[in-house]
C-alpha cells in the first residue's frame, strides 16, 4: 500500500545473577556482575548496530552476540535495520556492574 514499515526498536536484555535474561532493561540499571548484555529486535531478519560512543558521530559496530560488561558504568546505544524497512529509533542506556 506504498507505506514503508519501520524496524522495531532494539531491546536490552541483561543476563546475570540478578536477572536470568527474561526481563528487558530499556533504561539500563545496576546489576551484580558478571553481566552479559543481549540486544534483541522483534523485526525478523533485522540487523543490530551498537556503539559505546556518546558523541554525535558514533562508531557503529555490528552486534553479533551477547556483550560482556566489566565492573563500572557503560553507556550503550543501539539501533536496528532491515532491508526495505525504515531504520528503528535509537535506544540508549547505561549499565552499572557492581
């Protein structure tokens, strides 16, 4: 019908002792380490890009699997795209590992 669909926004899913990877953490949070962070997109066939840069021109990396976060605070950005679809909105969050 001439309307280009939009890729669903990515969701951050922390996996650690506090949370076994069931509940998303859209805004980040504080977690007991070790922490693996999974990023999921509901649009089938989409690719996810992530960045640890806070600036205006981030260096985007292809997300290929869970990211191990070390102790301290990590800022993360993510977006998703599928060919033929509009790019998703960008999500950002800060995760603190204690």
